[in-house]
């Protein structure tokens, strides 16, 4: 999918990060520097979604304890606020 459905952006990264991305391409671990960065950020989004799912499960487990439920709800609201500020589509309701 060479560019189809993707947004073009310009980024500035630390030299050691750029060198690492170049090494990934040179060793065949990434098809391009763009793919290396896209994959890295996609993994981060997945981790954040998994963390949210974990919190949702903990809320369900602690639903019998109002103090825990309220505390976790506040934490989830904070995470949701941070994700909104980053404009990340969570795919989680």
C-alpha cells in the first residue's frame, strides 16, 4: 500500500532515532523509514488500547466496591482526556 490512504507528514527526530530507522531498513526489518515510524506508532496505539481494556476489566471487577469504582473512573476519564488531546481514535467505547 504505497501511500494509498495515508497522510503525508514531516517530522524531526533525534539523530540516533533516525540512524536506528535507517538500520531497520538496511537490515530488511522495515520496508522504509516511513514504515518504521508508522509501525512504531501503531504499536503504541495498540498498547494504549490494551491498557484501556485492562482498566475497563478492572472497573468491572471492582464494581462492587464504590471507592475503587470511583477512583478507576477518575483515572479512565483522565486517560480519555489525554487521548482526546492527542486526537487518538481509541476504537473503544
